[in-house]
């Protein structure tokens, strides 16, 4: 049987690293983190554990540590979008991902896309866009839409997100499905996202259904994990 045990010191470093990362990305320390001694007291861990956790966060660009200035968060707090509102709230979701369209074209229907869009013919409308807040690329989305129904998308104003885009084309959405995971960026995707090839990327598959419940569009989306976060809140 595989040994799944973890040394107490390793567990303490892991917990503190994740807790501090969450605190920084949520903006709990907008200007400066507490001192190492203060963090050690707050989280009830040895000072050496604090140093290791801060060093790990520095290595991935979450913060900087400068003698005489202290520990400072890097200004790359992720933008958030509400996954729940995109799936269940009536109307058009109002979040913005600062989209920049880079391609709209009719293309042969890829086999994988045909399996997700059973009503698609030999060709689909491909729409590709970047999310570019603050002149930094956060995400790249490649969507495929059923023709001829999606034909109005060619001239529609994109707006803030794919839902405003569909609404501008007179296309209603009844439901969306998501598959969310994580992948390594790899060379080509890292080049597009301006990130390291070894960095983790949030990967989404999204299927959008029209007002009759038929699949209208299928998209693959790659998001920089250090630039974007998904928020969801459900009521019981």
C-alpha cells in the first residue's frame, strides 16, 4: 500500500503556504504582509515554517521580500467571475473578462466538436477571443457555434462576455455545462498566455444550450491560474 503519510513540518508548510496565498489573492494584505514573527504567532507555527512558506510564494511570483521593506504582495490579484450566475440566474450575466476578439471564421467541424454539437453540420462558426485586463492576457477561448443559427454572431458586438455576445445576436441561452480541470501550459499555450511552459493553467470545457435546450456552442478555455479565479455561492 502506498505510504500517504506526511511529516508534521511539511504539513505545516503546505497549510500555511495555501492559507497565505488565499489571503494575498483575496486582498487581505493590499500593501504589506505582517512580519515573520507576527505571522508565526497568528498561525501558531515556527518562524522557520513562515520563512519557507513565504519563500515558496516568492518563487511563484505571489509576493516579494526585500530587506528593509518587508514582504509585499505582487499586484496580480486574480480577477473573479461568478460561475453560479453564469449557469442559474435569469438574464444575461454582467461579469466582464475584458474580451478582445482575435478570430471569427467558418471552419470544418472538428470531430471532437461534432460529438458535443450533434446538430452541427459540416461547418461551424469559430470565435476566438482573449481576456485582456490591464494589458495582460488572462485567458484564451476558442468557441464553435452551430450554423446557420449562429450566423448573426459574425456582426454582433461582443460586449463583456460570451453571453452578452450571444444576446447581441438575438440568441437565447437556456443552460450551460462546464468541465473544469488543470493542465500544464506547455510551450504553445504558454506563448499565447505569456506564462511559463511549466505553469498550471485552469482548463474549461463549456457547452451552451439554446432556448430549446439544444447544444448551440462548445468552447475550450485556458486561463492563467495566477490571474483568474472562479467564484460560486449556492443556497441550500
